[in-house]
């Protein structure tokens, strides 16, 4: 055998396209089962929108675990806090929310989302400094500390807002649907899909195309080397945790608008959902999380339409099926 020349390009790793093709295959299989093409298109569009919202919520969790090796079982608290903060913005501007103007509606919705992200990110700063910092590298203690933090956050929300469900109606311009023949696609679902895609592209670009992303990934592999170059990995990791918390807050706003309600126990419900997505995708994999969120949403929508009684356990059945095929998730991350 001859050695490779210095000028020869390094061999590129093979691309694993099987997980990418899985949602497409599932959608195609559902066509004859659903029967009506218009119904199938409506369910598929609803699945994409729901999947994008779930991805936004779950991306923060998988980002924190993939880059920091932190199991944050209190991630749902950031989602609930983001949703409640949005209600504080919506309440005094109810007339603007119900105005029949897209720009007026967005003038309220955008600040609500940004404020929710800011508050959730600031809460993430406190949680990382107080709960996570003392237990880095200790997964069992991380689970105990963050679960306790989730309980405290949930009870605090109960104390501040009470147990009642707070309505959070969609802005007037986002109500209704776009009609294409017999196909109806809700306007808000189109917006949710676009925002989810934008978040996915932004995360991928930052991690793979910027110096900041390079430093973070290098810090994961060899922290001492990066610190020797003069970079403070602790600050970088703090920024990652705050970013993950802010994404959870954004997801909380979008989920609240999707369900048109907010309640304190939503953190418990969504924590289970996003952990299912992260496990399906592969712990720490952003691409796997993206595909996993779409699959979970597709199974929920198609399953709810075809077999309503199985809708409650569809996520667990999907996770079992995926793990039987790939025990480490769709895209296994090295050392996870």
C-alpha cells in the first residue's frame, strides 16, 4: 500500500440518508391509508408545523447535552416561563392582537417572543450558575438538581398565576387558513414551519460555519487546549446554556399559540415529549432532533386521524420502534 500524498483530499465520511428518508417514506405510506389526498395534505402540513414547534423546544435541550454533556430535566420550566411571559405582553395589547392587520399583530407578537427568550435566557443563566455548575460531569446529580428546579419553577408559576388555564388566542391575521382547492392549511402553521426551519438553519450555520461554533466544538473535544489558547470555555458553555434556554422560551410562546392556552403543568407534559424527541434523534444530535420532531408530529397527526385511541401512546411506540432499529437514535453522537 502507498501512503496518501499530502495534497490528496481527506476522504469524506459517508452520508447516512436513511433517517432523512424516513419521514418521506412515512408520508407516502399514509396516502392510501388516509384515502383523501386533500386530507392527507392537510395532515402533512399540520405535522410539519407541529414538528417545527417541537424542534424549537427540543433543540435547546439537545444542544445543551450535545455540547455540554448536561442532562437538564428542568428544560420544561423554560418553556412554561416563556409562555407566561408572552401572556404578560399580550394582555395590555389585546386590541392590537385582535386588530385585522398582520403588521400590527406582528408588532405585538415579535416583542412578546423576544422578551420571552430574554427572560428564559436570563433564567438559564441563574440555573447554570446555581444548579448546573456544581455538578458538571455528574449525570445523576444533574438529573436530581434539575428535576428539583423544575418542581420549584412549576410551583412558583402556580403561586403567581394560579392553577387556572389562561387563554392565549391567536392574533386575528393568523387565524383561518390558506385554501388551495380542497386543501386547507392554517396560516399560523405556515408561520411556525418557517420559524422552525429558520432556527434549524441558524443553529447549523453557527455551529459549522463560524469561529464561535468551532471554539465550542473544540472545547467539547479538548477543553484544556482551547483554554491554553486564551479562550474561556466556561463562558462559552454558559452562552450555550442560555441559548438553549432562550430557544425553549421561544418554543413555549409558539406552543401556547398553537394550543391557544397556557397553564403551569405544561412544563411536565412537554418535558416528556421533548425527551422522546431527543432520544429518537440521538442524544446531542441537532439533525436527529429535527427529524425526530417531524416523525413524532407525523405519528401524532396521522395516528390521531386513523386510530384515535392510539394517539396517547404513539410517541412511545415510535420511540420503541426507532430504538429497536437504531439503539442509539437516528444519528448517534460519538461517546454518547
